[in-house]
């Protein structure tokens, strides 16, 4: 299918499109948890413009929004930051920043949150700030509320003048945080009879992402231009320092296997086991200590989370492939996949053999009318690069399955509770699964539930009566429940099986 692009612009204040902008080329980027940017080249002659529309009085930087439509739907929206007219070539160059950039320019007036749902805090940070300044640019109506994980945030002081964008980004990066992106749409306003721009904040939790069935193979349906291995972030131990001075300064020490370090005795212990261990060579690496300072952090648990994140991200070198996809080869375009999705990348070229799951973190879209088609440059990152939840379940696997007389199947699953859940009698496991392609876990359904077994290291459970075919399973470990709302929900490893 041919891709049809259309660029329109309007005033940020009334959110209504004023006119179309005929462009000869455009390039824009979708970035996970960041604004992205765009660069467009248009003709100085714009036949569709009204006579009273003047370039320098209407296309006003920081006041004008630019929306890129693809096949009738908004694909990208941003704020015009600069433009430059080239009279010799009769063109104008427009540079824009994504809508989320605006969030970085409004200071949060201050507030405190005690045992509030993570989504509630995000919604409040955005709404309170925008209401204070009378600038509702980001719509929060799709953010789920009254759900865990529950957090305390008492350090949002107005006198620090931190933007609500910065605070949301910081909260998203903690252990068991979230991903987010901005989704823009035209929404009909019955009061005025026109379509208005709405920029919805999409809150993506849990962090497992959407597991798609896309497999991108070098030389087949994509071109892998480069693959980079980066070991500069390797850390067998992570140390974070927080607020305070000298001996009063907060510190946290973490190892990649969740052992807790005692600097007084130079030993480390794990969970309730209490066994000391001086061995510091984790994963075959010599000791590498990474130290980071967070002088504005005054809560020990927050500092611990940051140290744990650094330790987990430093377990192995980061393998970073960069891909180019030509959608006309297979009618694949952005929208079929989005930033935050999980895809399979496979490369086989000489001594380079790569196969693994990656999260899409950036997509650069480029189009020129001389090409007649778009080009997608995709940046992916290994799942180990992202802060993982404090998993209460590990090593999920399908240990076996059996066909029943009615043609359905019983599937045996096995997993290990972590030390965090080992002695917790309130833990309840939920087994979920799906046969839907391209929408995991959004279209997954709960298959069964099992009560936790305190003190037992190996948990098995049988799901009964499943139809044949390929299944993907995952397990939630839920700690407590109130009014049907999960207090804490941890993601475990994925397990797949084809039942035949």
C-alpha cells in the first residue's frame, strides 16, 4: 500500500488545524520516554493557504504545532521551534520538537504523595502543573489510577523548580517503573463543530512491553547496518550516594544477584539466608565498581532502587544493532509496531551470529517525494538495559504437556519464587497466556491462579483445557489485594510452547 503523507499546522492554544503545508521532504523521530524531533522542507509557494496567511505572522515558533498525518491518521505532532526561508531555492526549513518537550518547561509547584499509585502520581504531576499555568497540552485521561505499585514521594519541593516532565521521567526510570509515549489524535468537538488536537499520555506498565511476532532478519526483511557491543557499563557492584555529608551521607551498595553489601565487614548477604560471601567476580568478570551520586535523594529506599538498577544494567555488555526497514518491501510501517514493543532481531553474517529479543526505543521516519516511499531507521536495545521489577518469580518454563481425550491440552508450568517472595504467605500467582499475535500481553487472558507456597523453592502448576497451537505464558506474583486492585504486580520470564 502506498503511504500518503499530509502535514498541517495550527495554533497550540486552540488546537485546531489552520492549513496544510505542502512538503517535499520530511524526517521525524518517535523516541520512547522522550520528545523526538522533526525536520521538514516545504515550498514557499503554498497554493492552499488563504491570502491573509503570512509566514512570519502565523508560523510562530513555540506557538505553532505541526502535525504529520500518514494515511489519514496522526503519526507525529510537535512544536515549531525554528524556521529558515531559502529564497534562492524557494523553500522553507522547519525544525520541531515533540510535544513532550513542552513538559520540560513548566515547573511543578510542589506536592507530597504518601502511598499513592504510580499512575496517580504521574497524573497529578501533569494535571497540577498544567492547571497552575493554564496550559492543558498533555491529556491524562487514559492514565490508569488506583493501581500499584504504591510509592511515597515527599521530596517534590516547589522551590527546586523542577519541570513536571523531568519528574515524570525520573519516576519512570526507577525499579518497577514504566514506559510512556505521546499518542496524538483528532477529536471532534461538538461544541465548536471542529476537530481538535488531543495529545494523550500513554502510560505503559508493566515494563515487559508489547511482545510482537515481528522477526527482523538481516538480508531478508531488514538491513542491519551496524552491531555494537558496549561493555563500558559493566558493574559487578554498584554504589550510589545520596543526600548528606561525610559519615552522614546516604549510601547504597548492590550486587547484580541482589546480594546486599555490608561495608563494615566487607561481606554480603542474600535474603534470609545470611550466608556471607567474599567472592566478587560475578558472571566471570573481574570486579568493576560503578559509583553514581544523587545528592537530591534523601530516602534510602529510593537510593537502593537506583543502585539496584545500575547493578542489573551492568550484568553484561550491551549489544546494539541498528536496522533499516523499507516498508514497501512488505507493507510494514510504523503503527504496525511502536516504540516500547518487543521484537526479534536475527543476524547471520560470517562470525557475527546474533539472535535475541529487543525493545524498540526509537524509530526515525524519513520521506522524500522523489523516493515515493518512506524509510524507517530503528534503534533497539536489549531488555537487560531497562530497570526490571524486583521479580518475585524467576525461571518460568513449560515442563511438559499432555493431550486430553477432547483434543485440548494440560500444560505443566514451573517457576522459582525469589527470596523476596519466598517467605511471603500472601503471594498469589496468576498464570496468563495468549495466542494472539502482535498484542502480547495486551490480549492475554488469565488462565488460572495458585496460592504461594512459603519456603518452597520450586513451584509447579498445571493449566488445563487449553486448545492446541502456539502459546505464550507469563506469571504475575501479586502481594495482597484490596477491592480487586493489585497492590504489587511483578513480571516474570516468558515461556512459550506449541501444543500439537
